[in-house]
C-alpha cells in the first residue's frame, strides 16, 4: 500500500532504487567472476632466451590475476612448471632472473619433472630445486648439475640457493632430499599431483598460503565428489618452439645442411627462385644452433669443405673419389659439430637422416633435374646449340654458365680461356653438359 503522503512515498521509492542500484551490479559481478584456475606451463627442450621470457611472462600474468580489481580475469591459484629439458642455453643474466623469480615467486609455484621419461639436466635441474613445490614423475632422470649453462666451464657458479649434487644423474623413484619432495605413483601426472597438493601450506615471503586445488562437484546422477580445479595449459608460441628445436644438435645440423645443399642445388640446376628463399630460411634457423651451443669450429670448417667437395665433384661430372670424400666430411662434421655433452647430445636418427638427405640431393636429385631440363621442349640438343650467355665461373675447362636465365654445367675445349663473366656461345651438348666457347667463334 502506497502511503498517502507524496513526499514520504517519493523517499521510499528513491531508497528502493538506490538499494537496487547497489545490489544488482554486485550480483552480476559475483555471477560473472570466473572460477579459480591452475596454470600448467610447458617447459620442453633446451631453455633458451625466448623460453625464459615465456616462463617469466606466464608467472607475471598469473600473479596479476590475484591483484585486487582483477577478479573478472579469474584468479590463478597455482602455477606448475612442467619441465622436460636437457639444459639451458639462455643468456646468463636472464636465466639468473628466472631463477630468482622461481625461488621467490609472487604466487604459489611448483616445478614438476615429467612425464617419464622426461629429464632435467644442468640449469634446468637447478631450477627445479629452487621452486617452493618440487615434484617429479617416477622414472624421470635429473642430474648433470654442472655447468649451469651449456658450454660454460664445469666450475661455473650455480643458481643461488640451488641444489648441486654429484657429477652423474639421479633416477627418481622417491624423495630426493634438497631436490625432490614429491615423487610416487601419486605424482605420475599433473592431475594426480594437484589432487595431492590440496590443503598444502606454503610460506611465500611473510605470507602463509594454503592451497585449494580441488572443488566439490555433483554428477548428473546426483552423486557428489571432488575434482581438481580447471587447469589451463600454456605453451610457447610456434616460433619459440621452432627456434627451440634449433638448439638440438641434430636439428641444427639438418637446417645448416639443408640450407647449404639447397643453395648449391639452386646454383647449378634451378636458378634464382623459391629454392633461394628456402635455403635462406634454413640457414637462418640453422645459425641459431652455433649461436647458442658450443661449436667445434674445425668441424664447422669440415662441413663447409665437404659441401664444397660435393659441389666440385658435381661440376666435374661426378668424380667418385671427390664425392666419397665430401660425404665423409659431411658425416664426420655432423658428429662433432656441437660440444654440449653430457647435457645436450646428438640424436643419431636425425644425423643419419640428414646425411642420407645430402647424399640423395647430390647423387640423385641434381642429376635428375638436369636431365629433365634437357628433355623439356625447346631445351633439347637442337634448341641449345647456338644460344648465347655468360660464364658464371671460370671454365678451366669445366664450370658453370648461364644461358637464357638458367644455369648449366659446361665445359670448354677451346684454346681461348673463358673467365667468369665472359660472354659464351653453346657449340654442342654432351649428356647434361654444354660445350661452350667464346662468342667470337663461328
């Protein structure tokens, strides 16, 4: 019933409106607040600069979700670093910064090595030991604590406060004092670990935090139970992963050899085009290996020499001795090119595939392309004789010439020497090799 007094009625309605104005936004704010989550951060492969920044950004973003006023983003209850890394090739200062954040994190943080047969060597093993929560799946391997960064001297200083055990490795099948606190059948997967961590108390600086990693739920049939909080898996971007692959010796060797081989293939058989771009990209990715991993420069020189011998042999029409020496040099250089042992070692399957790929290109692909070009209409024996072009290399007597935009193996049996850049004329064709001479010949 509305009072007869208009002033009083107006005041009542105004008060009700003000109350609704306060309650309705609060109701919707509560209703729209996302549930708490747990973030799993994948740390796979050698830890390089981009990986270290990715981890730092993931921890920082998770910490911001706990700041007052960020409730709409959803609170991150816990961050778990899922580590499977053979070592660290990141900048020393950047990795030290990461180590300090892991040792004194802005929110509950753990490091879990897994799933088996994951490894954590060198600086990665030290990083695990710094986390407030240290766990591992049974069967993983941790060790080779020195050097902290791959390629450093064995006596280089470890991360402050980290565990630095003996010279070998530890096959984890239980607690390792100072390194792993949780390792059993209950920590074989991140989900099992999260169930185990519920109600765990941590000391973060001066704050005591009790984890809440599970929540109750009611099934469709009415049965009640407990499940872990929603988990979010964070992985580095595609480019970071691709660059990370280049820190593996066999992958860096593959990219380097792919770039060099395609460049030679382009020079002799194709001419400027798509292959040049592929070679450039391959060499750029391959260069990240020597830039981050310790290199034996004599092996690098041997690799270049091997490719040079293979190219020279092809130019001469396929000299078996030169080709064999070139392939041997390439194979040996791949074995000894990088010196990251015992933390980062060569994958033999990748090395073998790379060597086989180089042999395929030089012994089969390049001669096949040359034959196909000569069999194309307009490029047969009659079509090439009389064509003019320029010498790309000195002909002494064998070399490379360019005729109508294409590069060809060539030989000159004329008395007059033909140097690089000199104009030439095709006087005959023998197999996949042009017979050429100076343009003044009739």
